[in-house]
């Protein structure tokens, strides 16, 4: 079982399918590997598994967009319940204490990584290695500049505050329109 589990993990990593999955799908995949009923490694099982994953990759990608969208707090005017706007506000992305800011690890980390992954794929670029994704870069930035409150890269400008919230401004409006197209498909009638 351990050998089969390692082979399935290696196949998923090398195939690139994990990069299309949102945090929820990756979590489900890893949990299924931990259960004792993983399929044996054989050509038929590998082909059928990847055929099924390939057929559902668009659905999994769109579910990631919807999950990030649904996780936004509607307590802020900027977070529209109909679409992604020029910026969004996320609670709990950072924390602040007497030593300065620190990056919060958890479901918000997964959401911002999912958001970067979606925008990168929509832009047609290669995904960054998980050791160089937005969460790692933001964490490094906060670690180096404990009192700075602004992070910027080619996709985002992130202003973070002592109360733990972060204002995430999007630098590529054409990509946000494509995200909104996905939301419109799932929630018809919400967008003009």
C-alpha cells in the first residue's frame, strides 16, 4: 500500500493534475490516498483514473474559482456578492503582535494560492513551484519587513492591516473578467 501510495503521488505530481486542483480537491485526493482502499497500480487503473481526472479538470478548476468567491465576506462593500471587482478584502490573512506582522497559515493561505493559480492558468503561464507561490513570497516579504504593510507582484497589490485583513487589488482586469465569466456560468443572472 505504501509503495502504491507513493507511486500515485508521483504520478499526480508529474502529470500536472494537482496544479489544476483547488485546495478542496487536493485535500480529497490526499485523504483518499490515506484510506486503505486505494486502487492497485496497474495500467488499467492508471489510465481510467487519469481519463476521469482529465474529463473533470475543467469542473475542478471552476469549483476552485467558486470556492474562493463564496469564501469572501460580504461585510465589505468591495466584495461584491455578484462578481470579483478591482479588489477584494480577506479577513485573517495576516496577524499582528508586538513583534510585527506574520503570515497566517491555514485555509486563507490555500485560498490566496488558489487565486494565484487560477489567474496564472487563465493567463496561460506556467504555475510557480509550490516553494515559490504567492503564500511563500508573501510570507518571506512579511518576515523580512515586519512593519511594512504592502506587498506587490505582477498579479496583486496586497495591503495588509493590523486587524488581520488584507486588501487584494488585482493588476490584470482582463483575467478578473474571465473569472467573472466562470461565476456567471454557475450563477446565471447575477452579472450583467
